[in-house]
């Protein structure tokens, strides 16, 4: 495997991969020039694979069902990403703020986290950073699995960019039909809404939570280097209680 810095950017490293899962990964995508190294649970492999069929992509998802697997699949091209602390910190903090706000204001939601979303007809799929049912929560209440092209898409997805640009993922979200994206990039949060022509436009207020603007969330996120997470979440919830009334 490549060892210099330039080459490392072309690979990903996933930890905690059991031997039987590793074998199932090879069965799913081993034929797609999967040059790799596996050593005691650590799997390093090429970050981008081409020509991967929808069927083999589904086999890979089955193999990785219990493992965090950030990725994008777009009509045969599979791009995989390694988890990073800075990425996971921001997306987790945004998620905590949303969930605490909904709990306090008694807004029904279903948290689906990074459940892999897909559109079989379009042969596209991805794993969001965070995702939530809000308006469609009654339709999926009590349902513990997600069935592409049967279940409605989540009402809101959160995307955090650290080393890559999620704008390339927006067409896939559009194919899936996710109405709203909160996208955090370069220390700035933006909200995007899906238009009738299948594209996203930037919006000033959330569709799922109309009293929330990007600046309201960003103002609290900007305090993360000087305050603990609990204090930030509490600050946001206290603001939301006033803004919602």
C-alpha cells in the first residue's frame, strides 16, 4: 500500500473490522481492483472504486451493517471516507443541539443518525452525518429499519465538510428526495432546501424548524473552543425556547 502523504490521501483506514466482516467485504467488492492491507482488524484500502454494481454495493452495506462507514455511491462510483475527530465533533454537537431542542420543545422526531440512504431506481446512495424525521415522523414511528424507495426520506440531513466538499453529495440527496440539508463548511453553516426541479437552494430559515436560522446555530457552534458541550447545548435550547414562542 502507498505510504507517502500524497498516496495516503488516496486510501482510507477503517478500524475494528472483524475477520468475518473482512471476508464479506472482499466477497462484495474484491473484484474491483481492491488493493488493500488487513492487519488485526485494521483495513486500509483505496478510497475510490469504480464500476461497482448496485448489487455489490448492497452486499457491502450488509457486510458493514454494524460499522460506521462514511461513503457516497453514485451510479457505479463508490467513495469512502475515514472518520475524523474534528468532523465527528461538529456533526455530533449539531445533532445534540437538534435533539435537545426537540426534547425540550416536545417536537416529535425520529433520529436515524448515519443510516445509509438510497434510491435504487437512481442507483445512488450515501451515509449522512446525521438525519432526522420531523414532519414524516408519524409515518416511520416504531419502524426500526429503513427501506429505500418505500419509506419516505428523512426530512433533514446534516453534512459536515472537513476534508471534502459535500456539494458533490447534494445531487444524491436530491435523487433520494431529502427536503432539507444543513451543511457546515469552513466554519460556516448553511441551510439548503430541495426545489421542485430537483436542485437545492440556500434558505434563510429551516423548513423543519421555521424559527431557526443558520446564524442561530452557528452562534452556539462558535463557542465550542471556550465552552463545554453541555453548556453550548443548554445555551442553544434556552434560545430556542424563546424563539419558538
